[in-house]
C-alpha cells in the first residue's frame, strides 16, 4: 500500500502585465495628467484674473468714495449784496468762491473735470494752520493719460525704469495757506469775471497726486433735485457758478445757476483692470476708445449720456470702435447731494431776497 507524500511541494504561479497593457496604462496616465494640468492652469488663470480685478476695483472704489465724499462738501459761502453799490435796486447772490466742471478745464484732460472749494482743513504747515480743521481748500478731479508722475526723479536718473503709461484719476488739493481764490485776479468784485477756471486752478506736482490708476473716463453731470424734476442743469456738461456778464462793477446778465451750487451731481467713473491696461497702454499714444467724441451733450432724460456710456462699453469690450481687444471694465455711478446747495430756480425772486 502506497503512503502519501507528506512532503508535497507547493508551486506558486506569478502573473504580469504584457507590453501592450503597459503602453495603454501609460497613455491613460499621461491623458489624466494633461487634463489635471489644464484644469490647474485654467484655475490659476481665473484666480490671477479675479485677483487682479478685485485689487484694481478695490483701489478704484476707494478713490470713487473719497472723491464723492469731498464733492459733497463743496461750498460757495454765498452772501447777498447790492447790484450797484452807488445806486442799489436789488440784492443779488454773491460769492468769491467757485464751482466749475467741464470738458476743457485742464490741458490733456480726458472726458470731464470738476473743481471747487471745500472746508477740508488740509495744510502743509501744521505749525501755523494745523488747528484750522475747517479751513478752505481748493479741490478737483480729472483724468489724464501718460507716464507715472509719482516716480521720483532721482530714481529715474539712477535706475532708468521703463515708462508706465496708464489712464489716471488725479486729485488736485491746494493747501489752505496757498488758497488763491481770494487774490484780486480771481475776485468777482472787479468789472469782469475770470474765464472758466480763473487763476486758482493750477495743478502741479506739489498739489496733485494719483488717486487711482486705469480710470478711463470721468463724467460729471450737475442736476436739479428730484423735487425740481431732477433734470440736468446744462445740456453740454459745462457748469460754472461764476457765469455772468459784468459792466461797471455790477452784473449786466445773470444766469439761473449764478453763485449757486448744483443740488445734485451725478458722478460716473469707468475703470479697466490692470491686466487689461497692460494690453492696450503700451506707449505714449493714448488708446483709441473714442472718448474725444463721447459725453459732449446730454439729451432729454439723460438718453444721450446712456447711449454714450453704452458706446464706451462696446468699445472696451472689443465689439466696436477703435479697440479690438476685449477688456475687463467696471462702471461706478452715484448721485452726490451737495450739502451746501440752497438751490433757487426762480432767478428774479432769488435776486430780490
């Protein structure tokens, strides 16, 4: 009788991948890696774009809020005086201060500019004037295109950095001790009124600064209050509280807005982000957004303003006009109530108060 082999051996069978299976697995792995890489690249690009937009718009929003806040503080310090000191017949509103906005106030300005006085108490001589918190300052805002004006000259001489051409919202803030509105050349007590802007609007490197970059348009529209139907005060975006003709030391002609602040100023600001600015702001030539022909007139119920704004949006979006590159943009708009305005729409009655 045969005995079983108690020392039976165990044979182990091992499996493996064929060359074809390895090639298929490698191809699938490479495809998955490419998909993951594309997703990562897209996410990173969207993140950078969103971060750039957020950063740009945060700076623009802060500048917009600062500008509108100071605009709401505009004042004229209006008083009433005789029309003719030697032969008085009526009282007239008078003011040595000025509120002015328009399209040609500063050389090379883009779209509109606005200048006024406000009790901001800004001074460079805090030892003598630092306690005058409500002292008057001349203030203004406008848009220009060019190289960065804030780069120090010594840095340019030492490093010679490449120019950084951009649209910029500029803030003009004249210190209290340099306020020139009361100088004889700017006073309305003479026989003639100064032209638009007078002599007190003198922006230079000492009293201007960049408030925000990549602001391509600033639109200033003076309006009556909603109680006065809310219509615009001037159809051509021009407003000057000193408008009027003077002869022999007395007014020969008065306008409804003479020595009056507009009750409401509609402020519109159009901004592009930094990524968009890098695409179009390459040299000293201003990008062609068609701004020279926009915001010149405003129609009934602001129809022309809205039409011009749509035209600008289409141009920035690369859909029409002189720009073929789609840009990222944002429009800020608000109605600013001028706290110091005491509007009277009846010229004859207001003159005889």
